[in-house]
C-alpha cells in the first residue's frame, strides 16, 4: 500500500465526502476547514464567510489503487469549478473550488488537470490552486454526514444526486 493525501474544496464538504467515501482505493475522508486565518474555527464561524476558510475534505487513498489524477477527475465531475465562491445555492468563499497541493508533484499534476479539464467546460475554471495550509477537522457531526443522515433534506436533494451521478459515470471507480 502507498498512502497519499489529497485536500480539496468544492462546495459543501458533505457532498465531496459522500462521493469519495464510495470511491475504490480511498481509505479515509475527513471533512474540515482550510485556507483561512482563524485558528480552530467552528462551523458557525466558517459559515459566516468571515474566516476565509473553505470547507474541504482530506482524502487518504492508496495510490496503488487510485491515482491523484483520478481523484482530481472525480473532483471535476462532482462540483462546478466554473462558479466563483458558490456551488448551487451555497454561496460564499467557504464554498470556493480549491485544490490544496501537498507538494510540487501534486501542484504539477493539478496544473495539468486544470488545463485538461478546462477544455471540457464551457466557462473557464476558477478553481484556486494553493499550497496546503493548516487543515482543521470539522466537528464530529459533520463526519460521515451523508451516511448518518441520508434522509435529511439537503442530503436527499443535493448530496444523493451527486453520489448517484458519480456511480453512473465512473462505475469502475466505485467500491
């Protein structure tokens, strides 16, 4: 096994977490906050938009089963990287599209992925590409949110369709 970690923000972390939890080769997904200037922020602080943190997921994966490039391929599918500081009805810098790279290799792969997938969207990709800052784990009730709350309204109408879309388009990547 070759463990690697990717840190991504693409709107509400519940959506990204739910999809990556269903992805083969993914060992763990932690929802959290990154990229802001408040230490140990709470969900309420991040939701205000005043901390400059983004909702993110840290994905630990087995690079012998799934590559970083494949993680990014899924990332482009499950959110809209062409909308600045919003995903659907979720609006604010906390919902921005961002790739936090862990090293120069991830930065280079992310740059190549942005270029490749940029040609597939009608509008330009506005995803931020930044070095990994401190990541703060979100509160316990945010972890495995979709799995624990599948009948909650947001999960039914927003998260579930993203999970199903992923399972349909990338069948070979589903656990």
